[in-house]
C-alpha cells in the first residue's frame, strides 16, 4: 500500500512483540472502557494512554491522522446532532435550533469516543501483521461451537483479514481514480452526477477485478478452510499474562 491507512507498520516495539490474541482482547477491553467514559477528564486519560502507546511503538502520527480523516464527516454529524438536540443552557441560537452547553459537552465526549475507538483499532492493525491477526482471531474463535452452524473459525478469521486488506486498497484506488479524473478536467461542482459515476463505476470494476484475482489465487493454491496449519505459532509470554490480569481488573472495576 502506498498509504498508511489501516496498514501494518513493521517494528520491534513491545506492542509489536505481544501475542495477537492479547492485543485483540485488549482492544475489546479498551473499547468497553471508552464506551463507559462519561467525562472529559477520563477521556483525557484515555488520550494519554493512547499517546504513550504510540510513543513506545515509535509509530508516525500521520498514520492515525489518515485513519481518522475519512470519518470526519461522520464525526461532525454526531457532534452537531448532540450540540443542537440536547436540552440545556443555550449558548448559540439559530432561530430554528439552538446549541446548548450540555450538548457541547455531550457532543465532545461522544465524538471523542468514536475517534479513540478508531485510533486504538488503527494501533492494533499497525502493530500486528495481517497473517498474525488472522491467526489470533482464529485461535480465539476456535473454542466456539461454530461447526454446528456450518462454518469454521478459520473462515471467519480469513474474511476479517481480507476485509482489513480491501479497506485500504479501496481507499487507495479511490484516490488514484479521483486524481486521474481531475487531471482530465472533471469538475465535481458543475457536474456532480457525472463526477459520481466517473468514480463509482471504475471503482466497482477495479474492486470486482481485485476480488476475482484473490479468489483465483486462493483456488490455485487449493485453499480450503479445513485442516490448515499456520505460519505463526502463538505462545503467551509473561507480559501477555500480566496484561490479562490488568484486563480482568479493568473489567472488574467497570462491572462492580
């Protein structure tokens, strides 16, 4: 990928060396903690934890900026809805609607929750290789009785791994198509319908072609979801066990 969006960044930091299962469970725990945050002070603590992890891993900040940037319209919509539709002390009157102080606080907290959820997910994908992530998900799902539903844990892990691959690929293809169309004189402001069609149709064709190539590659290698070995042998280390104890304490504090 020529972009850092949701991509893996090789490294030898502590987070890179952790077992993928530990990082996946840690992501779930931190997501639960973030969703339970109700104050800006606690959100600042979450930001401090995230910043510390990024510094330890020596990851480029631009990686996380690019991970959040595509979701800015969604975040803006969430903030504005909370700001204008939360009852409280008015601080901005626009005749039809008015923004409130309580809406400002609530909108900021809710928006930051979504931002940090994406940032921590980007942190996991940046420090875990796609094959390692697939193996970790497969190992975590293996104890579940999925075979009674006609599926296997490896199939689910493979689908999630392919999704993580195709998201940045689609993003890169969209950027290339946009640049190509602009270089041909396309003006999206004057011809919005034509602009949409000139981007969507080639993007769908490129996506279908990429999916077909991946499917042919898997078939040519006689891929099946049964009886497959893994190039990653996962073993918990002392740090993994220590983090599991921390996860249990965090969940216990939230429950009790």
